[in-house]
């Protein structure tokens, strides 16, 4: 259900549960006198992203592990961690990497969660929104340039077979463009 709903829905639900006047926050502080940590900011964004995006990776990995041949692990004679690192991990690593790419793209495109829970924490999508629809000033050209530059950097990292060896296009920080 978390993958089908809009990001605003999940973020707002977490605010209703763990926000400053949330149900769980009020219950714990009223009954036990426990002060809950603040859900707002980077930690809150990470909590919501993990709960929304973990099921995607879990479904992929669970499907890959269910199709794994059990006789492979039994015939090699290794047990425990050695079995995991020599048999299981190499077999499911493409699935884990595909899930990680899917989660990365979904997290980078999510605007609702950082906007509601971030409270001033600046993410890529929030910076684009603030530059495009600013209350004080609008800089649509700057927002377009940032989006285009990031898209080109991402495309170069995925599709450029002639990138210099040892240099990853992701090593350079995109925020240099923003003057941060």
C-alpha cells in the first residue's frame, strides 16, 4: 500500500502519529512522561523513506531468494557466513542493485516527504520547487539549469562507457552548482 499512495499521504500519516501533537507522542508523554524525539528534519525524512521504500527492495530480494536452488548451497559444503558470502550474495546482488537503483530514483524524485517533514532541510526537489515557485523571487531559469545539470550528470554516470577510469561522475557534488 505504501508504494501505491502518494508521498504526501505517508509523510502526513507519520506526522499524525509522531508529530509534535501526534497520537503516539501524546500517548507516551501523557501516560509515561516520555518525550519523543522530533520526527522533523533529516531523521524524520529517513524514517519515512525507509518505511515507504523498504518493501520494494524486500519484494525483489524475496523473489530472487525464493527462486534460488537449494542444492547449490547444500552441495558446496560451506555453512553460515561463508555460505552467504560465497553463494547467496553473488546470486542476489543483481537484484539488490536493481532495488537500490529503484529506491534511489524514487527517493530523489520524492518532493512531498522532505517538504512536509524536512522543515527547512534542503533536498534537491525542495530546492527546485523553491527556485521555481518562490515567494520572494522566482528563478525559473536557475531551477531548469539545476534540473538539467543533474539529469546530465545522472545520465553520464549510467550510460557513458567512455568515462575516464577511476573517475566517477558521482564523485563531484551537484550542490557546487547551487553555491552551497
